[in-house]
């Protein structure tokens, strides 16, 4: 077998090494795929699971393989500061306008905060930061307490409100 000799310090050899590393390792942070766990993501999911409780008094019609009873948020509802103390600083926050048609009802504004991860393949309507997907989205009422939690799990999407009638599961 005959090989072409390329000196290690030559511009061609250096260019090939850079090209190979860009192809293998990408230009930015590595993606975190939906099913891949890491300590931060696991901590967020573990904490989110402590915020809700199953409402055994209600049942779900046509859950499609999801839970048979809806969830609702447990009291006392945490504040943004309490959530960030438990799982780390949020990645993004914004105030959103509430209309009568919004799932939270009422009028005015509420604070929405996001925890997300790298995932260049994530495609879903809503707030986007290119190359990222949401892990959880928390919405807070005028008193600064959690009003609704969206959990984008590896196997589905769960929306948990203060009442089991606000609960949704999409698997």
C-alpha cells in the first residue's frame, strides 16, 4: 500500500486536521438529544417531578398510552427564585401578554422562564433559540408564584396547571 507523504507541519496537513476536527466535533457545543441525559437535565426533570401530584379524583379520556390520571401543581407554588435555587438559573425569561383566550385566562402579563439545552434538530412551534430546545417552561402569576409548568420530556409533552382540568399530555 502506497501513501502520500504530507509533512505534519505543512499547510495541507494542518488544513486536513482542522477540517477533520470540524467534521467530527462540530463548531459549537455538542447537541444534547431528547433521550440523552446529563446531570443538569436530570436535575431539572427530577425537580419538575416534585412540583406536581396526580389527581386520583379525575380520569383522562383517550390518554393514548400516557398517564390515566391528570396531574396538577402542588401547593405551595414556588417562586422563580425558589426554582432557580433548586435547579439553577433559567436560560431565558420574558413577560407575555395574557388574553381571555390564553390557557391561563385573565388579562395582564405573566413572567415566563425557560430552561433549555443544545439541540439543533428540535423543530416545534413557539419560542425558538436556534440550536436549542426547551426542557421546562414555567409561567408565573401576578404574585410571582408558579401558575403553569410545561415539561418537554424525552417521551412526550406535559402541561401541568393548578387544576387537573388544565393538564395535557401529548406522547
